[in-house]
C-alpha cells in the first residue's frame, strides 16, 4: 500500500499517447511475432486483445510469486512469454530439438557417434511427429484452398500493389490518429476526472492495482482498499492496462483516460480495419486490395459514435466498451487463421482470453458471431473447403483460449447469477419502432434525444449489404449482422422472451446488445465503397476510345486496377476531410459532457479543497466513511485515503458495506453499527449533499428497494448525531470527526445496562482493525474479532434491532424515488 503521497510526473499529450500505444499494442505484438504470426490481418486485429492476455498471465504469475504487478513486471512477463512463445513456435514449425531421438540412439547400444552423425540423426529422427488421422502437427503454415469464385477486383501490378499496401497502412494510421485527437479534445487534459457513474469504481480499481500490484482475477475487486483480503470477482482486463499507464505517470486518472482512448478509440479503428480486410478478401485475395479495405474501414469506423464513444459517454461503461470494440479484430483473426498455423492459433487463443478478461460477455459476442459466420461458410463450396482446412487448428485455438482464460471464467461464473438478475432496461417496444433506431447508424443513447442519423456511413452500409447480396460475396458478415439485428429487435420487443438468455450476459440491457449491430457496420460500409468502385471500374472498362486511341480500348486489367486505387484514395481522403471530421467533432462534444464540460458533477473545486484539508489529518489505519456516489472515492484515487465504500450500492457478499450506508446515522442507538465503526476504525465521515441521482435497482440484497437515490440514508442529517463532530465545511461538503472514545463509552454503557453478547457481524464483514491507529501494512484480512471491551460473539448473530429509545431501523426508511430520472442518471 502506498503512503498516500503520489509521485506525479510530467504529463504531455504525446507522452501519454506513446505510453498507451506501447501498453495496448506492445505485449501482444511481441508475443504474436514470437509465435511466428506473420499475417498482417491477424496482427492488426488480435494484437490489442493479445496484450490483455499477456497482462492477465503476468498478473496471475505475479500473484503466485508474491510480486507486484507493475510496468516492470509486465515487461519481464512479456519477454518471458515471448521466449516461451518463440520456443513453442520453433517446435510447431517442425524444427524439433531432437533430444528424445538422441536419448534413444544412446540407449540403443555403445559405439562412437561423431558430431556430424549425431546432427544428422537428431535432425532426421527429431523431425518425426505423432500425427493421428486428419492431423499433422509441425511444419510451416499451409496456404488457403484456391477459391473457385471469380475475383471481382482487377489484379494489381507489383508497383501498384506495394503502393496500395502503403496507402492502406496510412489510412489506418490516419483513422486511429483522428480518433485519438477527438477523444483528447473531449477530455480537455489527460488528467480530467470522468464525472459519470461507472468510472467511480473503474478509477478505484485502477488506483488499487497501481498501488498494491494486485491484479489477478481472484484479487479484484476488494471490499476494503486498506486491508485487501477477500474479494468479489470483477473483470479487470481494462484496469490492468490503465494501471500500467497510470504507474508511468503516477496518476490513475491519466492511466484510465489513456487506456480508454487507445482501446475504445484507436484500437476500434484497427479492429474494424482487420474485419474490413477480411471482407475485401472475398472480392479478391490480394494483399494490396485487402490493405486498402483495411484503410477504408478504419476511416469509416473513426467517425462512428457507436459502440466505443457511446458506451464510454453513457454511464462510463469503459470495460464493456473496450471489449466490444475488440470483437471485430478477434473475429477477423479467427476467420483468417491459416491451416496448420499452430503458433498463430495459440496467439489468437491468448487474444480470445484477453478479450474475455476485459469483459466476459465478449465471449458470447465473439462466439455467436463466429458460429454464424461458420454456418454461412458451410453454405458455399469455397467456405466448406476453408473450414475443412482450418478445423484442426481451430480446435487448438479454442483449447488455448479456454486454458488461458480459466481463472477469468471461474470468477465470471461465480457472479453470473447477479448479472442475470438485473431488471430489463427497456419496455416492450414494437418491432417497427425499434427498426428505426436499430438499422440506421445513429447517435442515440443519453447524448442524442433527437435520434440523429449518421447519414453517410448508413448509406454506405446499405450499398455494402446490396453489394454482398448482388455478387454473393462476404455473406458470412451479412449473416452475422442480420443475426444481431434480429436479436436486438426481439430484445426490445420482449426482454423476457426468446432472447432472455443472451440479454442475461449483458445485464438484461437491450441497449448493450444493440451495440453489436455497429460492430459489423464499418466492414459492410467498406464493402459499399468497394461496390461503388467496382461499378466505376466496370464503366471505365466499357469506355471505347476514338481514333488512334482505340487500340487502348478496353484498358488492360492492371491499368484499371491502378485507376481504381487512385479513385479509392480520392474518395477516402474526401470522406476523411468531410463526414469523418464532422462526426468526430460531435464525438468530442459528447465526450466533453462527461469529462471537460460535464453535465453532472461529482468532483468539483469544493471536493478538491476538502480533500486537501482532510489529507494531513487522516492517521495511518483510519478509515473514512463515505458514499461513493458523491465523488468521495476521489479521496482514494487522488490522495490514497482509505474510504470504506468503493461501490455506490455496496459490494456484493459484504453486507457491512451497504449496512453502513443504510444505517450509519443510527450509530448512537444501533450496537451493530457501533461495532462496525470501532472494528473498521472509522475516524472520519465525508458527505457531499449534491450527489447526482442514480438508479438503485439491482443493489445487493435489494437494500435500496429499487428506484433512485442520491445521498444514501445513512449519511443524511448527521449534524445532531451523538459521537460525530462537524470538523470542516466547504460548500456542499461536510467532514465529520468521529469521537471514537465517546463511541466506546456508549458501547460500554449499553453493555453494562443490558448485559448480553456483543453484536456479531456477518461472516463476510470487514477485517478487524484495532481502535488505535495502526500502519496500513499491518492491517490484514483475518478472522473477525470483537472490538475492545466486547464479549465473544455467538455462532449465530442475533438480528440487529434498535433499542426501545431508537429511531426506526434503517431498513424501514428507503430513499424516496423521484417521479422521473434525468437522462444521464440510470446506471447498470
């Protein structure tokens, strides 16, 4: 645990971009290259997810070895995994070490064996592989079966092909760069605090990993940031990247902002670009055209508001946004894995584990999309031939992904019941009405109440779908897109109907499911651009030149190809300067409503001033009672002050977290609350009366009764509460000093007047802390102990009821629900 003194470093815009790019792309790229992956599409699509997979393996290794997860250990882990991957790739390429053959040769009998003879026998015997029927391990990757369908794009000459590849790479970089600039403009600065709901927890987890080095799936999320100890699973793939970036700059907020901009912004364009390249491959399997397809798709994806910007802006669903934007890239890598590319299969398996680590629901997103694509491939001769060639390597891919993701899947299954228990977020919407918001590419959400349509990408999407249907190419992508459209429409029509099992993976949110429709939009819109280009080149070939130029009619295919490349680049640069620029400006404005120009405030100048006042007064081992919804977790994120609560509705399986938020104000009459105050050594109380309104449905144990809330009932009207001393007021922020000596006297007096056993906390209560201040390092999760002067607790705790002179018990006073929520308040 840190000391609370953050070692802030200089933060520059370019510096954050470089560190974030190295964190998001570096580890995965190193591992994939070490495994022998050389397919550009696979590298483009799978690298960010593979980086999370490397971070997962490193964090697990750090937890087992007892060393902290930090940038240095991530670097060491990347190097070690690259060495192991390189060795594995060497073996899978058929270059065996021959140690077993040498041992058998020596055991066969005595006799001189010269060095040259040893080398020949080792190479000859060591290259043999056990190969059951239908399998053949080892050897270089095989080529794809030759397609029988006629190419729709003309061939490119050598020079034109290289130029096309270079131009495609430039377009991909431009798309990613433009998106990063838009996100940065929305942030204002890299250290701007996000004011939305879900970043409350995301910033705490980022700071926790950064300061403690605990990032394995079984170490997140802790109920107590001071003691650590027992946890409830929460997906932390995004937070591992954010903590790495934040550690470099000494600021968790910089790390979180840099990670979300690089993943939901830049990695979205590269992920979509990979799927765009796969889509163009169905038109012609040519590296130049595929590179241009990636560039076109990247430019189109850069301007789309959904899925990344919309999810990050609406409630700050940062892990869900980060996972969804990586789906197209992982899908592209799976579809394009070459036969016998065993190292590539292992690398993509690590990428699959990585995307599941970011958010487990993405396993369904990738799995269902891949399944639909495979079923569509089975309907064509070329598709069946490709799957026959790929099936064995796909088995290894799935096995590798499942093995690496095992710790994540174990945690996700443990909390799946709570995810499925959330109430649906949408009423029964008629199909026709839902079509108007699902099919067009819209802004929508909490940002756009007018349902503005992004016209140009929507038109290109329509042309792209028409192109696939007319030419019967890239039908698997259309099938996957249509599948998610139908699922979304049915989810809006009846959330508890046939789509209920799918909705259960996404908190029963039809809005989250709808974002899947946008995942395939850039690739299909890119096919729309190529459909227009095909029509243009067909018109060019039909032109008959007059007179002496007639011998050049019709133009040669390679000349038509060069003309098509130039025409495509002109269209894309025009699109980049026109529609994409306007769309990105709107994206910046939307993001600013949660960052640089927030519409709702949790942390303002008053909170910062209160934190400055409180920081030197909190002694080691003391905790601060708080309600996370009012921005008080800023105390931990920025100043490393140990707050009691990190989740707005409490931590599941730890009832004391929400018992305190419900009943802290009754500490003078409720012995159970006093027990918790003394045991946790709560010495301060932080209350901000201007907390935003949030949805209270889905709370652990349903302690809120659903509805909405702002300030939790346990921290309301504390001025006259015995045992609390108002110590500081700064605007709407009030800080109370807890008179622990008086609390102990009250506790002792009540026990003297009414002898009996001490109130016992639940088995999942807080770790014990002595009443006297202690160093944070000495506070460890242990078997609960009764506070000072307390008698041994019985095996079964009695119900916590207020004495006769007490006010009604907290549970009987749920917060009143307002008539209607504001647009940005409902959170899941």
